[in-house]
C-alpha cells in the first residue's frame, strides 16, 4: 500500500460525494449513477489498501486525506466554506495528523 492507494481511495470518495450532492440538489439520475460508481471505486481501493496495511492506519490516513481533499474540492466547485477560524484550525490539525501518522511508516 502506498499514499497513492490512499489518495485514489480519497479521490473516489470525493467524486462519489460530489456526485451525490449534485443528485440531491437536482435529482438528475446521472449524478446518482456517478455517486454509486464513486463508492464502488471506494470499496475497490479500500480492499486494495487493506491488503498491505492495518485497518487503523488505513482508516486514519483515508479519513485525513479525504477531509483535506474534499474540503478543497467542495470549496472550489460547490462554493461551500467552514464557519469559523477554529474549524480551519481543525483542518490544519488534520494535515499535521496525516504527516504524523505517515512518519512512522505504514503499519501492517
């Protein structure tokens, strides 16, 4: 497993989430299909990541990378924002947590 696998897992989740958000806004079926495809890819990459990393490590890295990546994507494409500086501080702590978890190497 590599950060590439975690990144692809996160990209698949963000794709699925944004497609489902578009579906929720307008109800167009192609967005529902896109969301389902995104989450099918999540399952594929999650299984791939779990083959060579333990659940605690994979889940922590996935949550962190997804949170940061999804925040950037929804800010850019959907115009959504956080409400307070404390929330942005929490996002910075997530970034620090990603580096801290990865600094010990991949846990097997």
